[in-house]
C-alpha cells in the first residue's frame, strides 16, 4: 500500500510517535508499505523553519534525509 503522509503526521512519526495511534504507526512502518511525503509538505517545513515556527535538530535538508532513512521508533 502507498501512504501519503501529511506534514504533521510525518513530523510526529519521527519526533513524537506517541502522538499517533498504533494502527497508524503499524501502517507507516509495515515493510510492504511505501511512504510518501508531498513536495508541498517539504515546502511547508521549509517555511516553518524559516519563520522560526519549527526547530529541527539539524539543517532541514539533513533532517529530511536522515528522518527518511530512520529506523522504526519504539512504539
């Protein structure tokens, strides 16, 4: 199955997985599912960082790359 995550869901997946219900986490991390993030979400993240409404632990390009390769969080 292909899942298109919205911006907030994608952020929570890596930073606050406890905010997502178990069914959502299972779907996101099921090996056979493909996870997509819209270009609009990347644009939204860039705007939030630029105006100071989102703080990331590293530059946005590195965060996006690292979060995309991240292992499954404890859930």
